[in-house]
C-alpha cells in the first residue's frame, strides 16, 4: 500500500478564519457528517468527536475594534495575509481609498451598517489560532479590514458592544479520544486505493470517517476503534506507514490562555 501521506502543519498566521483548522465544526457536528458502514460505530465516534472542543459565548458592553485582526470570510484572491495592514495594501483594498476620517466612516459603515447605532458586533476566537480575534462577518471584508487598519494607523478608538464566541480544545476530551481511537488524517486518494479499501472492507474493520480539513493531502479524518483488534492493528499499521496522528497534531497546536479584552496577553 502506497499512499501520499504528508505531515500536518501548524496553521500559518492569517487574518482569515477559514485558513485555519475548522475544528469548531465538531461542536455542533451532525451525525450525518460521519461516513461508515455501521451506525453504532458512527454514533460512538460522533460522541468522541463532540467532546473535543468547548464553546463559550460572552457579551461585552464595549470593545475597541482595533483589537480585531481577523475576518470570518475567505480570501477574495486566494492568498493568505498575516495582518489587516498587509491585506489593506492589496489592489482590491486600495481601490476603496480610505484616506480621510470621512472615508473611514464611510468604509466602516459599509461593513457595519449598524455602527452609528452601536449595534453589537459578533466576534470569534479559537485557542488553536493564537490570540487573534475574528470578526464574524463574511461580507465586505475589504471594507472592514481597511477601516480597522486606518483606525490603528491614526490611533483612533472605535468602541462597540460585542458578543465573543470562544472555542477551545478540551484536554479531557482529547485524552478520551486518544484512549478510544486512532484518529488519523488520510489523503483523499485513500478512498479509491484498492489495497487500502481491501484492508478496510475485506476484514470488516469498523470505522468512521469525517471530511474535516481543507488540505487535499489530509482531507479525511479516519477513526479506528482501539478496542477492536482489527481496527487497532490497522491504525497502528497506518501510523507506522506515515499517516499523521491527529491527536498528536492537536496537542501540539497553540493553547492560549483566555484573552482579556483591553489587555495584551501576558507572556508565559
């Protein structure tokens, strides 16, 4: 069996939420998202996955929008940018011509129509993406980024109430997953590979799979129950052959302390 296994890389700094691992999906993961031959096996795997990430929503009466350095949309040109300032320097953003304070108000109003009425803004944060706070909006991303970059450049304070949704890996849930399953990242080609599918199906190995990552070389998460000898043997064999261990990858992701609004995170 020869499959193009590749290591899982730590997410690169990016203003775009969707450039990082979409682990927040497991919080409200429908059972139908998992594939596999046996419903009971999928139900057990689903229960293990939904314990991986905790979600907490907190309302804040006021926040300076200059603390935001991320957007929940996707890059319009397919490239990644580490900061709003880098994104604002692109041709698409420079067309907005945010030069004066009047331009700033116009541009911010395009992204946030309720800005002048102090309409609360929705924000997101994930422990595996560092200290970055993301605006939950997915439209007018150029306008939002340019407005915030201008505000930071001019030292403006732009206050709005907000609702922050915080996602973080649960250490107990991660340990439980490791105790019960081999969680392996598989390339998309695996599901059309005769040798691999033969190992999986001919031996009637119980499994569940989930399309979790956007990297085509590691797009599928394969869950093999360690409590079943055939599944455990296949999991060990795949890891020995170079398949990335998802649990090890998750443990190595950044685990920040809770971000406090209005304060820089303290150095460890």
